[in-house]
C-alpha cells in the first residue's frame, strides 16, 4: 500500500508506522513458514487449496495425468482425458481467473469493469502488459526492434493466450499439414488426418450446413465477429480485386477460408466468439462446465491448480529410459511448494516459449546448456528450444477520402474487433503447386477517414531459439527469433511485396488514399515504393505477430533436432509429451489459435489410446 502513496504522503509516514508494518509482515512471514513446514515445504504437500474447483480444496497429490498450461491445447487435453470418470486429471496454470485480476484493478488502472475488459473483444489491447500477460521483451534480435515493438504478448491466465488474443480462428491451408508429412516426416498429420480433430473443437453456426468440413457440437463457439454480407464490404473487396489484378495475384472471394483449399482469397473473419452475446470465448469452455459442483456436468476427477507455476518435472532415473513421474510447482496463493505425482503421463502445454524452458529446467535439453546452469542431464535432446519462429508483422496506415461506413453496417462494432476481413496470398516466390499462403493482410474499415493494413509473413524461413536466462523458473526465458536473417533474404522479399500490395491497394480509385500516415518514405520524406526504402521502413517498424511456434518440434527418429515424435512423446524419456504450438515443425498459414486447439484434441486421442 505504501508504494501507492505519492512522494509527499510517503514522506509523512512516521518511523513508528514503518516499525509496526515491519513487525506485522515479519509475524505473517513466520506464520506462513510454519504453514509451509506443516505442509511439507518443498516436499510433496497435501491439502492444496489453490484451485478453481467449486468442490473445495484439492486433497490429493497423486493423479493419473498432469497437464501443465490451460491454453487451447492444455485445456482440450485435460477436458478430454477427464471424460472418463476413472481417470484423475490435474491442470496446472500459472495465471488465475482473468476476471479476478481485472476486478482487482490490475489492468492498466482501467476503470472498465471485468466483463468489458476481458470478454469484450474490442478491448483486447487493454490486457497487454497486464498481470494476465507474461509481457516478454525482446532485446536480442540481429535487426533490433524499435522500443515500442519489443513487446511480445502471451496469456498468463486461465485460458492462456485465448484470454487476451484477437480470437481469429484460422485453420490454415491443407498444404500446411501435408507439408508437415512430406517435408518433415510427420506421418499421420496430413490434412485428412487433422480435419476430424478441428471439427471436434468447433461449434460453428455459420457453417452448420457443411458438416463434412465443420463441426457444430464442439465446446468452442465460432462466429463472424461482426461479419456482414459481402455487399457491406464492397469497397475493400473491390479494391483488393483491382490490386490483385494489377500485381498478378489470382484473387477470389470466399465465404469459407477454413475449407483447407483457400489459396489467394479474400474473406470474412471467423472468431471464437459467442454469437448470442458477442463476448469472447476462451479455452476454458473445455473446463468451466465441469468444475462447478452444483452443475449436473460436474467432474470430481478434474482438478485445477491456478496461480501455480510449474518449476520442474521429476524423473525416475532408475528406469531406462528415465520416466517422468511428478511435477513440482509453486502454489502462489498459499506460498508453498507442492509435488504432484502422475501415475500415467505428464503433458506440457505451456506454449512455445515456456514449454522448452520447463523441459530444460527439468534436465531435458541440450547437454551443453544444461551443464552451464548445473542442471543434471536427464536426456540430451539438442532440439529443445531450437527452430523457434514467428510471423513478423508490419502495419501501414493512411487517410482516405471515403466516407465512414453507415452505422447499420457494423451493428456489433463495440463488441467486435473492427478487423473482419482478411486477404491471403501465395507469394510469387512459392510454386503454384503449393497452396500455402505466405501473405496475410488484415483490413480495417474506414473510421474517421483512417484506414489500416496489418500484414504478416506467414511462412518465415528465419529461425531462432529459446534459451535459459537463469535456472530460476520465475524468470523469463531468452527468446530470439532472428527475424529477417534467412540465407536467401526471402522473408524480407515477401514482406516488401506485401507492402507494395498495400500501397497499390491504398492508391486504387476505390480506396482514394490522400495521405500516408505510416509507410515507406524516401530520403526526402516522400512516400516511396523503392525496395531499399521499403526495407528500411520494415526494419525500423516490424513487430511480432505473437504466433510463436516450433521450439519443441515434431519429427521422426531420423531427425536429430526433433523433440517429440508424431504422437508428441518427448524423445529420450517415457511418460512425457508436449502439446502446443511448439511442436509445429513449420508454423501454419495464419493465426495459430485454431491449429493449437486441434493439436490438443489430437494429443488427447493419442494419450487415451495408450491408456485404455
């Protein structure tokens, strides 16, 4: 409370008050230590009260399965495994309920209420750099980021990043998954293999009439997020058609970009959104119906340990290979350490930055790095933390002489995201036999003459790594993506072409640009489409797409850098799997939320089959 006082008031606090506060804190710490000692301190504890079940405290430390991370993959795995009442499942999450944090005014001092901040999609940016965000900062790139662009978001709450993201649901192109098979040897992960698991995720009303491609009974509601009939977006669609024709892209309009065959298309967003209320839908839809004792769907075998940070996975090293047997985590609500045992398996779903960190802290990773921090080597797996990549992003903006759209065209604007139209393009550097889209551009409608094009490179070739900064799990790992460092400079060339597309679009007669606000300029400050000027603009203004992937990549035993096999089992040990976007050998063509849900469903099927 003292830290909240301003300087003047702070100086007025008497020395006696300091002493009194110090004594109170000291007594509290002594009592806390006594509680920790009674519960075992750093030894396995009983009576873990840090949970979000409605049936009281967790009274066991032995489970069949332990899942670490409640994002889209982890929540899906925990939910599916607990469908069988004979299985006990513990889900460990570092964050708490996002609404609790907001109600305690932890988010930027916002005066909005909890549902306005977290559940209303247009407010997603309010949660950035808050206590429900890991708030990574990137300081090590070969092409240094501008200070305002160094920030890299990742959700730290029940629901993981689905509690703070922009909710776009993009499966990607079928060739993304077929490429995993043909290029990386990931047998069983082709489009036809993964499609049934996408459908298990989905409760789609928009495509309910097309059950061969879309699910309509899954836990995650999908909606248009402000979708309007094609006519309402005539300006953006018409301008895209003009631009594509001028630059040689065979663009077409699609009502469904998630059909797997959408190459060179423009269409409307699909979002994880409640169609009735217009509110955000998170991965906790997999969990929430089953943890309330008053609910008819209550599962007494599903336990949630929230605000609990996994510190280490423990192994029985007398087994050959070593077997994962328990997880030590800090209960940050009760300030104790607890070791929970898994009789069957442990599944790590902490995300592409945290999952490799936890593996390394547990002794699974490159021998040389583990030895640097005096971490006993359980399994020398050199690929842990390697192959990290992300969608680099660039924003350009301008003023248009177009009138604002009629209000009736956006009846749910205050509840939606504003951006509801995407263009996906296969670059001129990719063969026509490959359906994957390198370029993704998000368009915002005109608002007070302001227009924006927000673009990703969907298939970067540059690769980075996640390494330990310290051996303390409370510290952030060091993540370097090495943006724009690929040998042939293709990542930069794709982004240059992307900026040219946006510039051409803005200059069409349909859009009527009259003033650039953010875009490439020459040495005289005039708008320029010269490659050198675009390159300079990109390096000064690029940022992260927050689509981290690849750092525990999947592959066959013949790939020395593969961390997990095609059933997501970690190399060199037993009883341990990784299940999140880190297993992608190559990131997909678009936002990564949908593929990560699918990976969770796929992993749950693998685990269930292994433990009938």
